C-alpha cells in the first residue's frame, strides 16, 4: 500500500509539472496544467536557482558611521563576547564603555539580533528581559539628533540558557 501512495505522489508531481498552451478560434491564448484538444505541451526552461554563500554566524549587515569627530572608542564592557548567560527569566545586563562620554544631543541605539532594540536612549546600561534561549547578537551605535551613526560597537555574541 505504501508503494502505491509513493507512485501516485510521484505521478501527481509529474502531471503538475506539465504546461499546455491552446489558442482558440478567436486567437485567445490559454495556458493550463491539463491537456485539451488542440493544446500543445510546452517545454519550459529549468528554473534558475541560487545557492547562498556561507555566512559567518556573526555576519550582520554593516552599519556605516559618518565622520566621527566626537569619540575615540565604543565597546561592550559586559557581557563578554561568546559568553553564556544562565538565567531562568532570560535576563541579560549590558554595559557599554564610550570614550569620551556621551555628548549632549547624542543617544545610544541598541541592537538585538540586527534589529533596533527600543528607541535611542542616553543610558550606557540596559537590561534585556525574557530573551529566548539560544545564540544572540548584541551591538550598539551612538547616533546624533537625526539618527546618523557616529560610532558603533562591534557585534558580540551571547548564548542564553534558561535554568
């Protein structure tokens, strides 16, 4: 019985792959997946395929900073890159280090897994709650009043394990 189901499934796929073209007496063109009187089976070209190149596990799109005349360095002071956070509620504390300190009219945009995490704020530490178990990427950028990126941290990877 299992063999007949497989044969029928393969036959159904083969039938669905055929395309037929028919032109009626008024010159109207019809396409169908089933043959009709006067229809001719079309030979369609193979569909193009594309294989993505391998991506580094931290391969995030780059955020480009404009000319930075304000800051010398911007890094995560914690958590450490490739660290594992064990917390039953998925809570992660982050801390940034910016030299010199944050200028007036500038803010910090945090990113979690390459997406903005909340609006830009003037805090060098945040707490991320209810983070799903697994590997995540964290980064941050200093932005001006109109959202131009002045400087960015590198991405850090963390793994969350819920105890």
